[in-house]
């Protein structure tokens, strides 16, 4: 609430100041601050939160500006209606740029946005029949009260009001479910999908938000000037919009305002020397990236933190029960995988693997390195699509479903090499786990409706319950990446639990833990199982597997070689052979000659160090 | 009609040659450092002006008639632009790339753009915004082949590019340095464990990449006239060529560059003003079906 009041106070102060300014030049500056604030506010969602580098925002500015221009001149629409429609046009262009992001990522996507900006620049300067080229379009209808067009002061007031509304609705969005989803894209897309964030859709949404605010800014400029030409649209504008966010404070709510005020001021000072202005933009861009990755807002925030340290979190309360998804009590197996095959050329991580998981059991998936265990989990969660076979979960077909849809249906995993959202807080990581379980939609979140607030509050309470259950409540405010390794492992488990899994898939949850931590983990897993959550874990710690598991499945070179209760499996001759090799080949470094090639997982060096651990466990 | 096709092929191959060089320059930094210079276009434009500066230092007027001195002067301009832009490449790597390599967030995309803006504004301060005409050392009389025509500079570009490409390919495949570059591209960690100074390799790669871009600028100047703004379109089309060929594949990039040149001249023959727009739309289509390019292998992220 303090934030909202502060924002309103700043806007009111600016509006009051406007009433006393008579100099047209200063009014124009204020107006441009509003225009660039709008561009930056949307760009901050795209760049600062979702982490997508768009280098073609000028094209979206153009979409709004030319949209308003053509609608009021060629089609003689009402200026207010044209203003609204131009935002829609820009939003559609935003979808257009976001489409390639389904297939291309990283630098290539950045180049695509750059190309989009350039195409629009060429279009408006060369297709002069429609867009007027360098001559431009005159007599654009300005916004007006009845018949009287806005005065300059009224334009500034309108700009301030629009900026305030934009800021407040974007804030509603960013502090909750959608803000976290955007940030998860910036951090790790695979992990985001695995907790149920619809990666592509969320990315498109971020592009559209940036496009709409940029389009509004363009329409504002076109209708205020009553004129637009191709000189407005240049690569420099795209870079300036990028700079507004980076310099002001990328990923901070105050960043766009700080950036807009400082940079519009700087431009006004340097406007006389165009190359120095250009140089300053380049230098500031480098400076912001180098010296202040979170911009001026980040510097101010650090200062504030030093002056007022945050209150410490309460210690772990008594561990409560986990939130559990209501399950239809079904008969038969929870998950039934039949004849799963997968091959990468000569490497075959799955060959006719059939597995059946029983409700309420802890299952273990063991086998030497390169046996295909992680690939199996990847196939269950949709990250890898099997070549053939079927996967049925609670009667539904999982094969071919998107990763986030699998997670939403209750099959949730952790990763062997930890994929936390490292820059986010521990609590936000857990809240992201609950993403697919939250029901507040886009509009409710944007407008801050009571239903959205209720959903946020409930999710917060559930997250705190899970943090207490896993013993992480003390570190709830820390950044995930700053935790000790053992705690990071536990946080991944907590994040998965927040998704209220029906089936929990754990990829080597005890890797790197010491014996004491491993025993703690075992107790925790039993408590989770006792709440009715079925578990499948990949593990090399045989003592852990033998103590807590109800059922063990053994893979070797993509084939299931044994399964059954732990006591039975550990005496199975084929299992002993897979782990230790047979008599006659032991002199030969323990690798049976017929299995020398191919080494299935070269990144592990193909070494069967699991054998040593297995020997300890037996 | 046949002469029209011949014309398209001739012009396409010469402009495609420039794209091939710049596409190759993207590819070598991308394979070794997983980064590339988003302001390669500014390097092309700046390089062209360095070439102009060398010519005027030698007292050769920009509109000189062809001759031996002019030919040697042009050669000096090529070498000068290569050397100066090579040094700029070292600066680029140290200032804008190295601080951000190997970190998440791709901040190097924006820092290389920042570097390019600084470079361009310095160019504007020194030479001003006006484009400069540069004469080809072999004159501007169009050579007729049937009904198709080709300018001597276009032939020169084609010959230079083929020569450079063959040398580069040999260096990349046959020499120790090439092997070192490929090793770093394949696995930097393993390469450094084998005693390869990967930072030195990365610096050299960037120097080399920018030198190639600078040379491309001088090659292009007699056709398109030198301008500090000439590079953006060239760089984008070259990058598109690199994407078609597969950024991870230097040879593919060269093919991709030539293919893009041919594509562009074909579209321009049909509708000149739509050429950029159609070309970029086609690139997006190609990427939709083959995200790693026509000659690029697939790269899967390990989970």
C-alpha cells in the first residue's frame, strides 16, 4: 500500500507542478518523460523480468504512432478510439515478434527483434504511398475534450495519468504470480516449464505488454505533434528504450521512472551536439551493464538496505502437514509406462522399458551411470519424447504433452544438477512451484481484484507451510543461489512439493549430501510418502534406497534388468553383474568386454563409480 | 530472360561474397566464445572510413582514375582497415565481451551494441555523417557478358572473397592455430586443461572477426559508397546468412552468405523496394522449420 501511495503522491506532485509551469519547453520535457516512462515500463517487464532482449522496440512505437495517424487521417476515426486501437495494433505486432521465440532463443531471437525494427523502419520510410515516408503524415487528430484539443498542460496531465495507471496495473501483475513467472523465464526456462509455467505463452505475454505500452507512447507522440514521419523511427530509439530500463534499474519497479527522468534530462542538456548525445548513450549503456547491473534504482535500494536492515525471519515452527492435492481414489497403478524406447543414434537409453508405479509407495530407480535413469525421468516429464511406447498417468496419456502440462497434472520433478531460480528468493522459488496450482488469471492479477489477492495470500500461507515442513523457514528471504549446497537440494524438493505433486520424481536427491544429511532426507521422504504422495527416486546411495524404498527398479544400458522389493533385488545375479562385473572380466577393469562400447554418457566419463558405492551399500 | 538470370547470379555472387565474409566473422566468434558482436555493422562502416583515410593519406583522390598506384593504394586501404579494425576488435573483446562471457543473461548483446554506438559516434565526430564516394581501383566501366553487366569492383570482391575464404578454410582446418580454435569451440574447459590459453584465442578471434568486417567495408565502399550507416543492413543480412548456414558451422556460414546474396538480388530484380522486408521474412520462415540452419547440427541442452 505504501508503494501505491508513493506513486500517487509523485504523480500528484508532477501534476501540480505542471499547473505552475508556463514555459512550453519544460512542459514538453515533462510530456516526453511520460512518453518514455510508458516505453520503459513495458520494456522493464520484457527485459528486466522476463529477460528477453528486444532490440526492435522502435518498430512497436511506430505501430502505435502510425496506427493513430492512419486511423484518424485516412479512416477519420474518433481520436480517442484511434488512441485505443493503436495500442491493439501494437499488441498484435508484439505477438508477431514473439512468434519466432517458439523456435529460436538467445542471440538469434535478439537478432530477429533487431530485424523487425529495421523492417518497420524501411517500411515507413520507403512505402511512402501509405506512410508518407520522410514527408510524413500531417493533420493527425489530437485527443480532445469535445471539440477543443488538449492544451500542452492538459497533454502533460493526461500523460501523467496514463503513466500512473500503467505503473499501478503493471505493479499488480509483477508482484504476484505473473511477475514470478516472468522472472522464472529469465532464470531457467527448463526449470520454469517443470514447475508448470507455460514458457512460450508467458514469453508472448511479456512481448505483448512491452508492445502495448510502446504503442501507447507512439500514439501519444503522434497525436500530440499531430504529425509523424519516418525520422522518429530509428534503431537509436530502440536502443534508447533499452537504455531507459538498464540505466534506470532493470527488474525494479522504480527503474523506468528514474531512467525516464534522468535520460530525458540528459538529452535536453546534450541535444545541441548530436554525436555527443549518441556517444553518451553508448557510454551509459556500457556503464550500466558494467558498474550497476541493477541500474540507479539498484544503487538506491542497496543504500536503503544499508540504512534499514530487514527484520530477520521467524525460526522454523513445528513442521505442519503438506498441502496435498485431492486425488480420486483409483484402483490399479498410478503410472503405467509400457515398452518405452528411445535412441540417440547408437546410444539407446531406453529399450522396451515397462514400469508400473503403485500409489503411496517409494520406488527407486537404480543402475550404473549411463543406464538411462535420467532420460527415463525426462521422458515421464515430457522434456524428452520417447520414440515409442505409452505412458499413462491416472488414466491420462502423458506422452507428447508439454512439460508444463505434465507438471500441472501432478507429475513433478527435481533435477540432478540443481535447477533453482538462483537470483530469486527462497520463498519465490517455492511460490513458483505453486504456479500451476494458483488460479488467479491475467486480468484479475492485472487489476488487483480481490480474487487475485486472495489467491496470492493463500499461496503465501501454503509456501510458508512447506518452508516450515522442509526446515527452510529461517532462510526464506535469502537468494536461492546463496544457500549452502545441502539447503539448495532441499529447496528444490520444497519447490516440487509446492506443486502439490501426486507423483514426485527425484533425480539423485542425496547427491553431494553427507551421511547425516542423507539420513535426514530419508526421514523427510518417508514423511512425504506418509501424506499420500508417490515417489520415484534415482539414487546411488544404496543404504538410503534399501532403508526407505518399497520397490526397486534396476536399469542397465537402457534395459530393465530387475525389479522387486529391495531385499530381493540386491541378491539378483544380473544386478550384481551390472554393478560389479562378472568373475572373468574383473581383471579387465571390471568392464565386461561386450559392454565396452558404446559409452552411453560421455559426460560422466562412462566410469562406473556407482559400483563402488553399491558395494559399500550391500 | 536468360541474361536476367545471369545478371542476378553475377550480382548476387558479388554482394553475397561480402555477406559470406561477415557471416564467417560472426561464426568464428560464436563458435569460440558463444558470443558475437551485435555492432558488427558499425565495424563495417568504420572500417570503410579507415580505408578512405588511408587512401587520402596516400594522396589518392576518391574519384581517381584506375592505375597501378591506385591499385596499390586500394590494397593498402584494405590492409590498413584490417589492421585498425583488428585492434578495435581487441578493445571490443576486452571492454564489452569479456566481462560478460560465461555469465547468464546475455548482457554481451547489449554491451557490444553500446560499444558500436560509441564507435559510430566517434566516426561521426571525425568524418561527419555524409557518405563518401570511393573509386574502384579498376574503374567503373561495366564489363558486358552477353546482355548482363558486371562492374570490375564486383569481380574484385568475388575474387578477394574466394581467396580469403580458401585461405581461412585452410587455416581453420590445417594449421595448429586452426586446430586450437576448433578445440576451444568444441569444449573450452577441456581446451584450457590441455594447456591452451583460451583467453588469448578468444582475443585473437575477435580481432580477426573485426578485421574481416573492416575489410568487407572497404570492399563494399566502391559499390555502396562509404557511410557510417552502411553496415547495419549488411550485418543483419550477413547474420541471416549465418543463421541459414548454421552459426556453429563456419563453412555453412560462407554458403549461407552467398545464398543470401543470391536471394536478395533475385527479390530486388522482382521488387526492389521490398527486398529487405522479403529477405527477413524468409529468414524467419527458415528458422521456424530449421532453427539451427540448413547446414547446422542440432544442439540439445543437457538436463
